[in-house]
């Protein structure tokens, strides 16, 4: 069975990467990070403002080659069936970033918008929305699943982080609240 995150990667590379994005406002400054950390951990700390250490069963992954020219990192837990692709974008406002991403993904996946929200975490706003979409016919017995899209200011001036959250495997329902909780937890280190 092919992990569902491959669908996100394929759509990102083939459909969405060429489309120009209008994306979020940055907050302030750059934190200092140990120089010997892997680049995906450095980006998580310096750009997203996340903790360098993840909860048990989660790992950072290098996804730079996947999202060129945009910098990115992945967070994966097979045990939690949770995958997040975090992509750095240039832009102005998180609202516009989320709107642009929603539009692209709704079109690419023939998806419908679900719940939307906004919350303040460590003096920055995280905007998020859930998309519901049909899985490919050969994916599993389930016909529909969901995906989390979130945007928040980067710690790098003039940039934001867009998060695409989905199930790692298509064998269970995706719990977007688990992804939001992880983002909150990593942002409040």
C-alpha cells in the first residue's frame, strides 16, 4: 500500500509548485541554532520556530529536494499515522497564504472545504482549514479523507510557513486535531 503522503508530494511537484503563491507575514528575528544540526531541524527551529526535539515516535525529514525552490521539512510519525509537510514561502499575510493554498488543493483534489479556524500560539496566529476529498480508487476501502492546511508567520522576515497535514498511510482516518496539537506543542517549546 502506498503512503498517502506520496499523493501530497506528487501533487505539490506536478501541479502546485509552478503556481505562484501569495503568502504570509513574518514575525521577528532569527534564533540561533547549533551548526551541526541537520538542515531540516535547523529550518524547523529557525524558520518555523519549532522545538528541535520532537515527541516520541515523530521524526524530522529532509524534503528540500521535493519542494525546490521553496525550503521545506517534513514531520512524520508512522505510529500516529501523521505526516506534515512544512514549506517556507515568501509573502505578506497568513490569510492570503491559506486562501491561495486552499484554492490550489481544492482544484487539484476536487476537494471541499471543511472546518476552518484561527488560534494564537506564542504571539502569532495560526490560520487553518480542513479539506475533504476522495481517495484514489485503489487507495483503500474508505472513499473520502481529509487534509489539514495551515499557515503562520515564519521567524524569517517576509516569509511564512504553510503546513500540509495528512495521514501517513491511508489505512485509518486522518485526525487533523492531532496535527494542530503537534504544531501548538512544537511552537511553545
